[in-house]
């Protein structure tokens, strides 16, 4: 250790407060502008809304039936946000906003302590401005939340390693790292510990720091992680004996290893996505990647490039890990954005002695990135698509309490949220069709809820052929179907819809309208 090195820098309280508040405000100001996008945003927010309306916060439900595709952290955060802020689109996106905020602040803190204040400030500005990061914070699914948990776990673990290396207190930080890994497991399962573990292991192994690797296997930390993560999983297994197999084998291992899910893409998909999203900052990213020009022994402490090997492992592990399965969604790669931002910031720092024109170019790049992200959000807010917000509002305005709702050949995840429905809706489909479980869509998700329903029966899923008779049981029924399907439905084709929005129609149907006996 250099004689000039006095330990990691502390973030001044005023600067920390400014970073915390400024980052949160930047990420949150536009989060409520857009309607929820189907299917993902509507699905996850809809599950959270069901917990609010039914008071069941432990078991996630989809249309009233247990839904175990994902663990509960996203739902819990969204439920708390809707309880505190009201049932609105900003509260619905609280989880991705907080996930992005956690990632940004974790990166800022790590770099401030071990790479210097200027590198940390630059990294915070870069990560908040990058379009991929900003857009991820505005999308209500689990990707940004787990990216934040991974970033925090990696940052805390690296901080603990470096503290221990320099003879500084480290136990509390490592305990926090393990606890955050437990939070990550509640966010998206085993990925919350596997990815941070691979990143830190690779970083230390390439430096032959075997003792530091062994030092991370710390029993109190492991206990902390288990205390945070395990109780919910055990509670679900106790109530639903097939839960652990379904969650870890079907939803984890089979989704990772098989090609039977949506969005099959080639191996090079994620490198191409990252390249496209980060074109404006590629020159600065390359400078940061290159590392210091001087020998490490000549670098002043704290060394801004001390963290470059960690950042490269962080980026590489995430890209390789998510490139292995055939199914790939753009949001999966969000955990790779923080190291890209940090490397870009280190590239900027190397420009400090450079010309004013170069520094202006760097500033213009940052502004361009921010404008791209904001522009996309505002454009989508002005021209929303793939949602049923207006139709749900019509339904809420006209429907009397207790009147049943039937969705024919479709299930709009966001409808219960926007219509403020207090009970599940009936979904009519040919549920005996083998194709239902063969395709990764809403039909399969609803059909699989029967695995955990009492007696394996989900009463809200009915055969479409029996629907006309079922409509006779109620004085008024509200029916939702795709407008294009109505002409091919004998009992519906001659009826007039009361509303049609974005290709989806709503009918108010009485028994006499479908030929029920009086």
C-alpha cells in the first residue's frame, strides 16, 4: 500500500444527499407519464394490484390464482408504493425506479471510495444519462430491479475486499453485501447471488488472490443472506408442495436451458444491443477500457483505474451469462450498463488534461444520451399503444358493482388495474387445446395457475363453447373481445359494442340478447 494512501475516500454528507435526491428525482419525474405497456408492465403491476385489493401480500396471484413465475420483491415494492402514493402509474413503476437508483448510487459510492471523487461524479452522470439505463428505469418489470440488486451486491463485496486488503474494517460491509444478495434472490431468484458471485470470483481469481476468495465464504454473511431470502420460499413450499420444483426447475433451469420460450435470438444479440445503445459513448468507453498509461506503481492513490479489472469482469460475465440461453429479452442485459458507465467515466477522466474542445464533445455526448432517453419516454407517452387504459376507464364508469366481466380469447393484464376491479374476471378460451401450454403467452400463464389452485381447478377459466349459457345466469354481463373476432363469433356478431379502443371492444350483454330462455 502506498504511504500516501489513507484509506477509501468518504463521500461528504452534502454531496451524498445531493446524489441521492438528484438521482431519484431524475429517474422518477417521468415514470408516471406513460400508460402501462402490455404484456409485461400490465402483468406485474396487475399482480401487485391484486394484493392491494385482496389483502394477500404473501402469495402472488394472477386473476385470483397463485402465480409463481417470479419471486415477490417487485410486487411488495409496488404494493407499498401504491399504498403510500395511490394507485397510479408512478407508483406502478416504483420498483424499476428504485432499482435504477440503487444501481446508480452503488456505482457512485464504490468509485468515490476507490477511484476518486471526479470518477464517481462522472460515472453517476453517465449512468443516469445512458438511454438504456434511463428507459429501463421507466419500465415496470423485474429487469432493472434485479440489475440494481446485482450492482449493489457487487459494489459492497468489492468494497469489503478492498477494505480488508488495506487493513480497514470490512465485516459490516460484507454483511451488507450478503444481505443484498438475499434481496436479489427475492428480486429474481438465484441470479441474485450467482451473477455477483461469478463477477467477484473472476475478478479475484485472475489476480490469484485465493485467500481473498476464501475469505468471502463467511458464515455470518451466509446466515444473513439466508435470513433475508429463505423465509418466503419456505412459506410457499409449505403451502404449495410443488412450488420449489416449479419455481427453480421449470422457471429457472428449463427457461435457461431450453429453446421453447419466446424471443429466441442468436448468441451475438446482446453484444449488438449494447453496441447500438451505447454508440455515443464508445470513444470514452474505449479510453476507460484501455486503463492507465502509467505503471500502477506510479499512479497516485486512490488509483482511478484500480477497478478496471472488476468492471471488465462485471461486463463480461453479464454478457456471456445472458447470451447462453436461446431466449433473450433486451432488459436482461441491464446489469451490464453500470460497468459500461463506470468505464466511460474513467475514459472521460483521462481527458482532463486534454483540449477544451474534447471536453465539450464529451459533455455534448452526455446531453445527447439524456435527450434520447427522455425523447423516447415522451414520445411513448403522447402516442401510447398496447394497453387498455381507456377501455378500462369506460368499463369502470358504466359497470355496476357485482356485474360479471368476461374476456373472450384474450386476457388484458392491465384491465384490473385501470378499471380498479375488486374480483377476478372470467376468461373464456379452449383450455383443453394442447397448444395452450405449448406457447409462452397469457394462455399458458393462466393455465399453469391451475397447478396451485385448490383441486387443480381455476373456476374463472371456462370453455368458450359454454360461455353463451353462462351469460344467462346474470342480468347484465360485460364482455371484452378483440374487435376482429366478433364477426366470427355467432352469438356476438350481431351485437353492438358500447366501446371500442385500439382494436378491443366492450359489450354490455343481457340474457335476452344471447337468446336465453325467459
